[in-house]
C-alpha cells in the first residue's frame, strides 16, 4: 500500500470551501469527469468514464473540516482505498485543501493522485471564479 498527498491554496474562507467539500453527494458540482453521483445511505455511486464505482463515507467531521471515504466497489483493480479531504484556514480569506489517498496496489497511486490533483484545481477554479 502506498499514499500520496496533494495540496492547494484557495482564496476563499475555510467555511466556504468546506461547505462545498463536505457535500458527499455534490461531486458533480466540482470534480471533473464525474457524469453522475447519487447517494444511498453512506454510499455514493459514481458514474465516470463509462464505469460505475461505489464510495463509502467513513468519517465526516465538521469541527475539523475533514471528510474520509473509501472505494468499496470498482471495476478498477483496487484492493484498498481510503481518501481524506481536509480544509484548513490559512487566514480569514484563504484556505488550504489537502487530499490524501492510501491505496493498494501501488500501481493505482499515481492514477488516484493525478485525479485528485485535477479535482483540487477544479475546486479552486470554481470557488475563486
């Protein structure tokens, strides 16, 4: 198992950024490549690039502005996946968003890291526009 971390600074207050990130069913609003997203209990079912995968909410902490989830069903060769998104205030107007993933096999690390780096860029673009 290996991990990767992506970070980005966004010129918006942490509460504004968290409001978008904490919406577990709102991925289509900011993450590129997601065709649809529906929530059933603690699961969200995503359709993207012609495939369907299920992610399960593991932790949601409003005080710490942290959300963690894992891919529980996927056509990709994933043995383990846990991703955490954290929003931290830098000052009153700026936030840092950290997207960390632990994944197995190791061959999936770059795939996930690149996807999350793109997602952070898209989140920044949307929130700063």
